[in-house]
């Protein structure tokens, strides 16, 4: 069975999100057996606590500079967890590059290319690629027809604009950042697009103009258990009939770390969420050049000091992209 088949089998049968399931999947999807074996060897032979402490300190500074929750989580992980996250990103990077047109790899989403000011800073996440935006539109189309209501929760990538451009007539977008909502609303007006845009803090009670039925909700929360729970809980307050809604949740599951994943799963069970599908490599974010160079130096140093320089001879050992998973969730109907 090839790696694509293994991914699909996992996605179609996974009703439980566990660290071991995800770790097994990433090892199965490594580009070659040699690299998978080397990753296992590195994982089983950690360096000294002093070296790990120095690497973690460097990682914290890098993560803080990037301001992305996925990197923040990796900086706080144990040696084994950090290697698992790295292995997962190596596998996803190789899979993505193998299935993407080279000319599209570095392109940002269409709206971001037109206006980088959609990224004002405070709630900034890494911008996604054009291919990612197109894939999100495909996911929404698979769960809703163009005349059915769609809610976008947090939209610094401008997916709502692209969705309306593609023919959807009932699109609502909410975001905590006034600048993002203002820019989306301005773009919609300038292009004569019908878009309902609201500033909304998910920790607050929603206004009556927001509460209604939505066929699909798309969200890209911070890559942490707390971030995913916040977005889902806040969105539930907006939905008049949650059981009728398909939730498309973009998150990097391993970045939640084992304790976070258990906490997230507990939240899903408490709110009767069912994991319908897992797409383990669906959202792609180019890593900024300076961050990529810093990360590469860190990996080279660790591999050299720990005697694993042969790892550096493998193609794709340093990821070019941060790649997240997509969960399709639904509320289980009570029996």
C-alpha cells in the first residue's frame, strides 16, 4: 500500500485522535524506509539534558519571533515529542511537494497577493498558500451547495472573499480583528460581492444577527488544544441548530502535544462531536526564510553533536512549509 492509500485508510477509520495514531501515520508516510529508521534512532537516543535545554531556549526565541502556536508548542515539547512533530512535518512536506505544481508552491492565497495588509499583526498567523485556499473551497463545496449558508470563523487568509467569488451567495465571516473585517468588507464592496462581515470575540455572547443555521463552518484556530476548544465552543454559541452543521477545523494535531490531544478529545466527547474524517496534510503555510534558516542551523547543530549527520544527507530533512491537518466534525444525533 502506498503512502496516499495509507493516509486515506487512516482518515476514513479514525474516530479517535491519539498521539500514537498520528505518530504511526507520519512514520508510514516517510518518503523512504531509511529516513523513517533514522528518525526512530534519533528519537530513541536523546542528547544530554543541557543540550536539550539550550535547544529549547533557542526554539522558544524562534517561536516567539514567528508568533505561530505550532512552533510555540514544539519549543515546549519533550525530545521524543519534538522528533515526532519534526517527522510529521517531513512526511507532510514530501507528500505536499509530490502532489503540487512547482509554480504554485510559494504562492500565497489570491486575496493575500492583492493585499498583504490583511495581516495586521496582533492575531497574525502564517499566511496559507493558493493551493490551500482552493482546497478549502473544495471542502466547503463538498458539504454545502452555493445557496446554503456558510460561516468562516477567523479569516486572515481571505477565504470568504474567494468563496463569494466562486458563487456562494450566503457567506458570513467573523473575526476578532477589526482591521481584518474592515479590509474584507472593503474588498467585498469594491468588487460588488455579497458578504456579511462581523467583528466578534468568541469569548463573548454573540449578537442576535449572528445566531442562525449554518450548513458549514470553516475555522483555522491556533494550533493548541485551548485554541481549538475556544473556536469550537465560541462557534457553538452562534449556531441555532449545531446538529445540522458540518465543522471544518484546520489544526496541526501533533502541535497540541499528548496532554493537549487528550484534553481536546475530552472536549469533543463532552459536546457530542464525532470525527467524520481526518485529512492529515491539507493546509500549507510557507515558513519565512529567516525562520527556515534558523531552524536549519538548529537541526544541523543537533544532528552533528548527537552523531546523526547521516540524517542531514536525506532529502527533505528540513521542512519548507508548516502543514496542518483538517478535521471534519459533526454533532452526533442523540439515539
